[in-house]
C-alpha cells in the first residue's frame, strides 16, 4: 500500500517542479516588443545597456550640460536616432516604440521625454512647419517617406 | 636688546640662503602634492570622455555679444524669429509663452531720441538668478554662459524675480515637438542660452545669423577675453554700455550707441 502512495507524491512534486521551469512559464508571460534598431552596433553590449543605460545617460548629461562636453559616447540623441521606430519615427510615440515598450513592461516611468525630443533631428521637409507628429500632415508625410504617395516637388526659393 | 646691526653681511648670508633653499624645496614639494592630484583629475576627466567633439567650456573664454543699436532697425524682428526657429519656440507666442529674445523700443523723453534694441539674457558674470536658485539648477558655465539645468529645476521662479532684465520665462503648458538640441518642458524656467548647442560646435548664435541675413549686422558675437576678436576690438574702440551698470553684474551682452 505504501509504494503507490509514495509514487503519487513523487509524481506530484515532480510535476510542480516542472511547472516552475522557465521554458514552461515563458509562453504565459507577455514580453516587451523590442523594435529592431536602425543600424550598426550599440555603444555597449545589450546586457549592459539594459541594466545601466540610465546611469550612462545621467552621468553624461551632467558633463554635457554643466561642462559643455559634446559628442561623448552615451548620448540620448544618439539613442533616439538609432532606435526611433521605422513607422512612427519616434522612440515614444506608440506603445510598441523602443523606450516605451520596455518601460511599460518594467513599470518604470520615463521622464526624459517631458523635455527631450522623441524624434531624431529632422531633415528639411517640404512640409516642415506644418508637420506635427500626431497630426494628419504627419501621417501624410510618413506615407510620402514610405513612398506610397508620390512626393511633391520642393518649392523653389 | 637691539639686534646686532653691525654684523658683516657675509656672516648671516649663509644661514639665510639655507633657509631660503629649504623654503623653496618645501614650496616645491607642497606644490607637487597639491597640484599632482588636480592634474591627474583633469587627465582622468579628459580620458573619461574619449572621442568627444569638444573638450568642454573653457574658463579662458568669455562669450559675449555686442549690440549696435544704431544698426538695429525699429520694427525689425529678424533676431526674434531666428531665435524662435532655432530653439523650437512657438511661432505665434501668447502672453505667457516663452521668449528668449524680444525687441524693445525706448525713447528719451527730453531729447525725443528713439532706440530699438533686442533684450535677452545678459549672461552676467555675477548672475542674480544663480545666487537665488535654491536647487543649483541656475548656473554659469566656465565660459560665462548662464543656463538652467532643467533636470533639477523645480519651477519656483525665484530666478525670474531676481533677474533685472526680465530675461527668463516659465513654461506653463506641456511641450511637444521640441528640437533635439533644445530640450524644454513644462514646469521649468528657461531663457536665452546664447545658442549654446551651436556655440559648442563653433557656430554663432541664431539671432546674430538672422540679423546678418537681414542685412543689419547689429549683433556681434565673440570672445570678450580674446583681445584679437572682433567684439573685443569694438568694445575697446567704441563707447559701449552694459544695461543697469549700477548693479555691477558685469554683463556679457553690451550695447553700443545707447
């Protein structure tokens, strides 16, 4: 009588351990959507960036702001120009964009974009003063960039 | 007892030189101890930021502007427009919106002589805004440019009250579509940065460029510490004034023809 009971107990414990294994649980937990960067190599390996990017940025912001040291390694502008989404041209316009998707996954508020631009430096566009990132003209300009609509000829000056 | 004055000079020369020698060695040693860590710190600071475009703001430089009010045309707002475009400020500002630079018209009541001139942050050497800031957000760079560190600005607006030139503005509304080089956001104070992002690249401020493009050349930008710079030569040659000289703020912006 004892043996089948022990066997059952053993099976139960074994099953519990199996359920706690990462491969079994991975499919049930939502993962952040990480949009691919535009090109090139990041300034540090991804493991380091995930853990330390805020420290890199904070350290350099003081150097740049207070000491006027420009163009150093860890620049928010460089982050944005590489990680801006192909669709929204921003790192924080949609929930799936690079900064927002991870920050909402980790439930960490990101304050950078209260002041900092979320888009890379814009090249001169024929729409320039009219384009607002959330407006109709922006949508049109996006379509033009993706070449679904023929681009208007630039106005001669 | 009186010290012996009749002692021949050569007799006490030897101990004196010895003492002097010792003092010299001691001073050199002290200087070595004191200076070496400083030098090393600088080296570390420079090594910590390899591949940077600029070594940073230098205390040898004092950026300044000279505004020739005789050249400044009444009614022209090229500098204001140029500033707004460069810094991403609203094109049609409301009464409480930010202004970095504004045009003012003044008139001497007795003589009736009129002046038109741009007003902006005067980039004082002794800035009252920096004195009153409770968090250290308002600061002066080594090269004399007065800025607000918006990361630590709490929006108390003491600096706005302290500034005799009404140079600073508070951002009341949420801001979007900023320029990547000019971060600005609600709840912080801001003012003319002398286009610090351009100056660090070796360019001139936008108001000066706009004024030159409009054909007036009323604004000259340069290093006040460099005797060979255009601005220093003009300051040396012509009568120029600082606004509210009585406050002894030693402003970086000077006016000619007032």
